[in-house]
């Protein structure tokens, strides 16, 4: 099969890889319909995250089940499925509490690499959710978004307790930040402030439900949020970047007693304990338990109540994955869909 392999920062190739095999009776093999490139794939691409030799890439996927292990009961050959970027059993105490990305048996799909024609899915019964039938092709981008960016944005909005009566601020205008806006809107937030300085992303933010745009960052950004909220700060702030600046901006934009939902993968972020102490905010985040939300998100997409697939602004065949990485690295694309 063909699959994407990263050899070194900036060096992405589509190569022949061995077809995956059923290794455990709980595994399934899927034939992907579409996969995509994640903002977090850019960490190794930019040399920020260290690569130990050539690595298969990708952790988002939708496709059709080709083969199942003997112990798989809920998923059938021929099902069209969506899964999260963490495989999870969905039965342990952590999963049952709704934190499937921290399942005691979790397998990170990035270690398997889903940017490929075929993918082995561990813990298939717990990980995969089948759609009601084979979807219309127009639904595939949105279903693929549910696999990570929509699920992550949704979790961020839930963690930040976005809802009726709340003002929500969103730090980060990548795919996750934009879909967190969609989630906050869907959850009933009164006012949604998108922090973005890119005209195309601002337009999509407004389409997804943003009521205000703040272009300032850092101290000025915080001051602007305070100005828009009677000097108090937002009730709910979503952090969807993962840098020192964005994390501080999120915490400082939140009113005392408010909630920060943080889902940007943090690299070398250090929080000042005393600042945190006196902020009086709730912090909740981490790798999103996308699996918790998949049934609901698939239903909303299936009924065409939401259209998160709009975050894909570049579509390429799998063979042109290198161009997709380049476009995202240069910020020419918000998010790239790879047709398989
Ligand atoms: Zn579990």
C-alpha cells in the first residue's frame, strides 16, 4: 500500500509500505476514504519535535472496514467508520468517565500512521463509530473533521463550559480554534470572540458563529477582551495553539471563576504559579477525548446541522502529501484533505 513517511524535517514522501495485518483479535483493518494533515504534524515537520528515523504520519481517518479480528463484535466488514486519534477500549473506568484519550489501554494512532491506503485500528469496537450507511461523498470532509479537529474543538468548548449566557473567547484561528467557535455556537454561547488576524480565517470564524473579532495579541489582546466584557474577562476561553503566549493570553483573558479549555499541544509552556493562583480560573484540557463526542457529532453531520468540513481549504491526492505539508507550513492552507 502507499503511505506517507516523514524522513526528516521538511522531507515528506509517499512510499510503498507493508499492508497492515490483524495483530490482535480486537483489531480491524480499514481502507481509508480520506485522511488529513494536522497542525501537530507540523511540529516534526518544522524540527520542533524530534524524529527518530523515518516515521509513518497521520492520525485522522475515515474509511471502510475491510477485515476484523475474531473478537470484534460491534463493527462489521463494509461499515463506513470514523475513529479518534487515540484508540481506546471504551470500557475502562477512564473511558466510562468520558476521557477515552487517556484510556488505560490507549494507542496513539500517530504511531501507526493513518495517512495511508490501509490502516490497522486497535481496539476496533471501542475506537470506531459506524455511520448509519455509506455516506454521500459530500459528507466525507465533515466526517473526517470529526476524527480530530471538530472533536477537539468541541471538547475545548465543553471544557471551557461554553453555553447560554456565556461570552466565549477563542485563542487560535487554526482548524481547531475555528471549529471550537462552531461548537460554542452550537452549545448556545451568547457571544463568541475570535482572536485572529487573517481575513480568510476571520470570515470562516464569522460563518461558524463568531460575533466579534479581536486582532490584537498578548497584552493588547487581553486588554481588548477585558474591554469587550466590562473589564471582567470572558466566562469561557478556548486555547487552541499551545504556545507560552497563547496559554498566558487565554488564562489572562478569563474572568475569575471562569473556565479555560486548552487543547493546543503545549511545547515548553511554563505557567507562573502565583499568577495562576490569583487568576482564580478553572483549567481543563489535554488530548481531547474525541470518542466521547463522535456519536453526537456524526449525527449532527449526517443531518446536515453542521458543516465542519469547511475548514478544509485544500484537497490533494495522497500522492501529493508533500505539497499539502508545505501549504500548511507556509499557512497557505488552514487544513489539507488528502484523497486516497
Ligand atoms: Zn479505556
